[in-house]
C-alpha cells in the first residue's frame, strides 16, 4: 500500500501501477495510461479567487483576476469532472 499527502505523488503512483487513486479529473484525464473507474464525480471542492478589494483597482491585478475568472468559467465542465464523449 502506498500513502501520501500529495496529489502529484498519488498521480505518479497510479501511473506506475501501484493501485487506485482518487484524483482531480482534469489531472487524471490528461494522462492516457489512466482509466476512470466511476462515471460520476465522487467529491468536489469549491474554488475561490480571493483578493484584497483595493488590489482589484490596480489595472495589472484586475487583468489577472479577470483572466483567471475567464479560464475557470471556460473550463468549468472539465474542472467539474463531467464525463465527456
């Protein structure tokens, strides 16, 4: 049995065949040697974009905030783990 507190360690252990791992779908689906066992998502976490209100008024910070929010919205299905055909 392998135990670890790192998602990357669990991913690498599954890749080399040490057993099963519960991984974020967006990580596991990027690895062609892994196979999804359950079609449904077994767990989830909220994703927060946190910043100081004053920082949001700085143009370069606002650009990063908007960029990150756009990527998250665009990739919501993939990040949510829904099975795609």
